[in-house]
C-alpha cells in the first residue's frame, strides 16, 4: 500500500463508469493506493464483477457497488447520498462515464441525440460535482477528476457532438476549479487518446485502421486502460495538492 504523496488510505472515491475500461483501471489503482472505491455504472452485475476482481487484486474489501443511470438526476443524488451514509462523503470523484449517441456528420444529428450527449457527458458531471462538493468542503477539501478526450482538442468528422461535449467538460473543469478552489477542492481533466475500450471499439478493432493510427503516434501502440490510471492516482492524491483547473493529455503522443 502506498505511503506519503500517493497515499489514499481513509479516502472515499466514487468512480462512474467504473465497471470496465478506463474507469475500472482507475478504480483498481485508487484501491491499490488505499482508497475505498464506490464503483458506479448502469449495469449492477458488471459493477459487482469488477468489485470482486479489484478486491482480489488488492487483497482486501476495497470496493462497494452502486448502480447509477447517468441521465437520471435522482440516481446521481442517490449515489452521492450513499457515499455520505457509508463514508461521510466522497473525497475523490472521478467522472469517467461517457456515451456517444450519434455516429456521423453534425448535419445529420437530431436535437434529441445532441442534447442527450450533453446531458450524459456534461450535465451529469456537473450534477455529481454539485452533490459531492459540500461534503468534500466539510472534510477539508477533495479532488474532482473529469475524464474528457483528445476529441476535445481535435475534431472528428464522424463524432462531432461527442467531441463538443468533451470540450465543454474542459470549460466545466475550469469553472468548477474557480468556484471550488477556496474550499480546497481541486478539479482537473484527463484527456485520453485512443484506448482499447468498448466505447472506442470501432476505432481499433479493424487491424488495418489500428496500424494506421499507431503509425502516427510517438509511442507505437494504442493505449490500454491502465495507462490512464497513474495520472488519476496523482490527481486524487496529496501529490497534486497545488494542481487545479488543468487538462492532462495522455495519448501516446498523438497531439504532440
């Protein structure tokens, strides 16, 4: 178990989208560094499976499960209330869950899909931050981490609404960092590149397309979920106590 700058012993973390992919990797590493982690996603069975796996890896009962629908405000409030009841509040909030509801040019997206993308990827994050921040402030501060995407920095002709929503998350990070800084609540973003997850499956499951993408990277492979976990541990831990309002690109050099 970690000590010193990266020690999360006694801390409670909520990780949305924590049952698989990047969220699961972050939940594992936060638990490994001492945190109690609440794994939250829509599918309760997947959450339970991830919880069992992580507990076995870290050798202790390090996780709890709380299913949540990111589009349901009452569900988000219940998730925060659960952390309050069980642990006195969350010290760390990782807003990792995301969704894309349209694959194609922006001219072809309907209003419902556009608005749903923002509700899921931006509004839900703001709601969770608003629910969690008061308890964080009572406990002397905390860390909110929003997982964005390099799509926020580079346009994608087939996924415009998703990229726009991820750019909005960066503005949300800066606004929350300003509003919550005096309460010693740090707010930062992580921008992954192409990572081998279910959400990005269409971008990497074709071997030829993957090879073409990798050829443009400085580090010649696409990302794995655990590649994002280290920066999350840093942002959650005392090591980042003077870091807020920032966006950290982790993409194998795609934007360099």
